[in-house]
């Protein structure tokens, strides 16, 4: 049932998440598709994600994370993001509490994220670290995934990003990849993302990424 739902959502027709909460009444929606070498390290060949966030309150963002991953696992999560500690203008720390399914198993997904914005050459950029654990309710399976992101706005309608992605479980040796990408605003509130993936350890050597973003 879960696989059928995800495949339906991914028929034709990622996101700036991290520790920055959405303003109350504002939302974000993205679709990302990645194509990689299906013969490398059990890669699925192609996988996609639908990601949505909505600011229910200035201190509460709700979201959905649906799709699949590089191993061909299907996922569906609902989550809430709340601030931690005292939030400054430049530095943010948030906690995430998620619950959902991976394939046919119920999974809890707690997480923590921290980020900081900066100014360089009269333009703004950001750095963030996001860590999430996936805990199988029945199997007690545990996996931890961490994304380190560096972003920069070279112009009013473009963003440059590079992300270092790491993940491992108790049963797997873990993977490490780098994902540079460019995001271009095509219309107010609408962006397209182009990127590549490069495996460093236990990941497909090369892949391409395409994404569509929408704020509302």
C-alpha cells in the first residue's frame, strides 16, 4: 500500500529545510529527482522526494517527507520542527520529531539541526548541519544520516549550494557523497535546481539531480 502511494505521488505531473522555521501561514513545496548508476553499491538508479513544510506558528513548522532513497526504500514521514535554546538572528537550533513508514515498517525519526547565516561580498550565505536518526519500531533497526550544507546567494535570483551527505546503520558500512547544485528563480516564489552527485565512499560514483521549489 505504501509503495503504491509513493509511486503515485512520483508520477510526472529538496529542499531548503534545515533549522530555519517557516513564518506562520507560509509554506514550501519541492520535488527532487536523482538519477544514479544502478550498478553501484545497490543504488536504485532513480529516486525522488516530495517535501513540504508549513508554518503553523512562529515556533512550530509542520511537514511531510515522501518518496524513496538511493537504496530503493520507500518512505513517508510527517514531522514537526520546534526551536531549541534561545534563537538569535544569525544562529538557529531546532529539534525535529517525525513518525512514518519505511517500506512496510513504522519508523520514528528524531532529529536536530543547527545553522548560521553570514554575509560575504555584500551577499548572504548560510551553513547548516542536520542529523536524523531512523528507528524501526518493531525491528529496532537504527540508521543515522547527517547533511552538512554550505550555501551562498551570488545574485538576487540564484543560489549556490554544496552538501556533504553521510549515513550509516549498524548493519551497513555507511556512505559519503558530495552534492553541489545551483538554484535559479524562474518566477517569484518558483525555483528550479540543477545538481550532480559524486560518491566518495560506498555510493554511486556519479549522478544528476533536478528539483522544483515553490513557496506560498
